[in-house]
C-alpha cells in the first residue's frame, strides 16, 4: 500500500516544523494568522519546486507524511499536488490553523464543454473566524503564489498574476488571467476529503495513462517576477500573467544544468537517463 492515514484530529504528530521552515526560508515565530499563511504559502512555492519525476519514472507516489518530508524537506526534490499540499497542510496544522482538504477537477487543458473529470487535484481550505481562504501550493500548470479569499466574483492581484473565483450551484472555479484572457484552472466543491480520498486521487493521478504525468515530465518553480516551467525538454520563462519571455528546447547538457541551477533538483536517476527516457517516449520507442 502507498500510505497510512496520518491525520486523526489536530496536529500530525510526525511533522517536523523547524526543518520545514528552514527548507522554505521562513524564520520562527509563526502564528495561525493570515500574515503567516501568506508568508508560508509564498515561501513554499519558491523553495520547493513542483515536479513529476516519480510518476514519470513509473514509481509510486507515497502520501505517508514521513516519506513526503524526507523527499520534499530533507532532499533536493519537489513533488506534485498531493505531496505539496499534504506538506503544506501538515505545516499549517502544526502551527494551529484549521485546514480542510478538498478535491479539484482539472480544467486547464479541457474544452469548455468537456464533461468533468475525476478529483485528480488536492487543494486546501483554511478557516479563520472572519472567513475561509483557498490555499494551493501544487497546481503545476500555473502555481498559485498566494492564498485567496474563498469568495466568489472577486478578482485578486498577487505578485505573479490575477486570479478569480466563481461559484454556481455549489461548484467553485478558479480562473487565471493569461495573455488571451481568463483561463479555468480547476473546479471544486467544499465537500471535505478524507485522507483515503486523497489516496485514491493520488493513485489514479500517478498511475493512470490518462493524466499527463506518466508520459510527460513537468517541473515548475516561481521566482521573483518569473515563472519557470519545464515540459520534457521545453524550457519556458513566463512573466506574471503568462507572457512568454523565453522559450527553448534543451539538449541533454542544458537540461541537466537547468534542473540543477533553476529548479534546485537532484533527480532520483541521472539527468541524462531522464532526458533519454522522454526523448524515446516522444518517438514512440519507450513502452511501459
């Protein structure tokens, strides 16, 4: 099995908050207030890259908290949505925040009239006495750099873009401003998800050939005013609202250098093996 359920009530007992804060560059003290939520959210997406190396390599993605911390906190690795938001949830709960896991249905590449897909994304609801906020450190198509008030119809400016939430008949949508206008990232409802629900979504997302992660390598990291993306060997640098500033295809040497210098990742296999794997996949010679 992939992972045990480690949430019961309150703080995940195995979470190592000092090491997490050191990894993301946040100094204590931290408090369960909005300023801390904003600081931690922004720091995690800058310090810990979104990356799909494990599902791309055909490896299981564990949601055991000890495994996630060892990978994302102790090593030069990142993770995809379930790992990133499980880590963020554990950190917030250890500080004293009231956090609920939610399930999202990705719409980023879907035509507007396409039917809804499964819950293959994890996001978080963070509750304060004055209202709820959406937190999400793991949407790899367009990383969210700040939490958003969970209120429909409002447009929110962050350091890296403009975002908007809408709601109809209990179904919420997150929209992102892009060069061609508003684009829907995902839809979700407010039904709390059990750890078992996230386990099922994680298993499907990391092992099914329908989501992209088995056959496309995806890496993303935010920096000041820049969004760095890697899709196989295509490297893209975007401005705050998705304007492309740089785009190029990498050879094996440049690919290894970008992984190291830009994304701060030490892959679980040699970089040239990764490069060879997706190049063979693109030519149809790689069979799983």
